[in-house]
């Protein structure tokens, strides 16, 4: 049984609107939506595999999920429904959504509830948006509060949202310098630069998530 990866179109579309309304909280809003939208599916995936293969180990399930989502990360690409003007935001959101799916399925493999709000905190730390859980919790609370406030500036602010979404990808790849240079030379190149090495970034993310979720006795 393949791991579920696709986002419900309505969920990502609604998230894109919220992200563009509040671009300063783009990764946080995406993490919150991913846990709510993808968490139940990741939980069902792990439960179904355990029913079919009762002898399957958590490490075995983790390997299945990692292979699946590393391939998806390599493919990349934006959701067709969010193309055009929103292409940079859509492409970056799609890459981060795949990473969120990977982390949530790995959490489920190790018997962590992927729909628990705490997974959003862990997503932001594992993807290096925030350095620790406490700062991630503060940012998530601020993002949820901001999402309910009226938009005070013109909509959409595509550039700021794209840059905020590109930041964790660039941090994971260690490519800040190249990203900054590319964005100065070619309009839209920052998006492409941030997406380069998607499969390698997914593999490193999987290793961090496994290390975080695997019980100490199994390490």
C-alpha cells in the first residue's frame, strides 16, 4: 500500500489564500494545515499496513515511507490549480507539503499520532524553520491568531510568501548564497534554486525525523 501524499485540492487552495494574506507566517500556516489534512491519512496508512503485515517493524514502515516521498520530492512541481501568478508560492508549498507528508508518515510509523497538533511543532523544527520547539510553538500561536485577523495590506503578497516558504528549503540545502545570487539575477530563479536537490533534502529530513521518532532502545 503506497503512502498517501496528495493534498486535497481544497485544503491547499485554502491554505494558499491564508498564506498570501499572511505571508510572514507561510511555513507555520502550511504546517498547521498539513497536520490537519494529512495526519489522519498517515495514521490510516500505518494502521492498514500493520493489519496486512502484522510483523512489520517501525523501521520497515519508515523505509517504505522514505522511499515513496523521496521520489515525490525529486519530481517536485506545482499544483496545477494554483499556477499562473501563484506559481512560485504553489511550487514551494508543494515541495514543503511533500516534506510534511514524509514527516507525518514517519511519525505514524513510530506510533506517534500524526494528527496531533504537536506534529506541527516538530515539522517546523525538523524542516529547520525554527531552531527549537518553544520558538515553533510561539510562532504557531501567532500564525493562528494572525489568520483570524483582517488583512491590513494589499493581497496577494506573492513575493514575500514565496521568500518565506523558500527559506526552510534553502536552509536545508545550505544554499542561501546561491539562492540570493540567483534571485538577484533572474526573476523567479529563487524558486528553482530552492527546489534543487529536493530528493537529497528529503533524505536528510527523513534521517532527522527517524532519529527524533525512533525509541532510544531501537537506535
